[in-house]
């Protein structure tokens, strides 16, 4: 991060990990009742706050909010935990951990209703929710500020 700053970077968005234990591949391999893999969730829960603290500390040393932390674990967990609140996203196969949800796939004829397009990656629909939080989310999602605030601040320079 320091090297990026030395090379001239003045705004860098840094994403943490998503909910590693809740991705469809892990659910398909480890889950019996749809519960997330606790050891992977714990790893993400340890890493993400430390990443945010490191970035805030580095910003403090630099005297500027250069590095912005995106809490992608929380963003993903929102639609995984309560899919009905986001339009009722569905899963394919055993926890969507099987096959690919692509235009050529017969597994999911309407890809717009799925949370994941493969065993690891959020779908375009899910990414819209993630981007909304990156753009306008509170400090719980974006720290020290969201992208809309950055754009407003930087447009004054």
C-alpha cells in the first residue's frame, strides 16, 4: 500500500474478503443444513477488521484518506442472510455449488434471480447490491467514506 502511494496513488479502494464459508462451493462441500463453514467465516471475520484498521492507520500516517476499505463480507452477507429482502435470489444445485449459471447453462434459465453465477462469485444482480453499498453505503460498509463522498470531495479539487 505504501508503495502504491509512493508511485502516486491518491485514492485506492481495497476490498476485504467476502463470506468465505458461505460461498456455494463451501456450502455444497461442508454444509448439511445450509450453515456456513465456521472456520472460514472466522478467518474472514479476523482478516477484514484488521485490514480496515491497517488502512485507517496508514491514512493517519499519510495525513489523507488515500485508502478506502470496502467491507465486502458484510455486503455479501446481507443478501445471503436475507435473500427475500433483495428480491428473493435463488440458488442452483446443492446451494448453487454445482455447475455454472451462464447464458449457455440450462441450470438457471433466468440468471437475473440468482445470487451466484458459479460456485464462488456473486452474480450481476448480487454485484448491483454490492456496488450500491460501495457508492452510498454507511461507514459500516465503506470506511472512512463511500465512493459518492469521495467523488464529491475530489470534484472540488
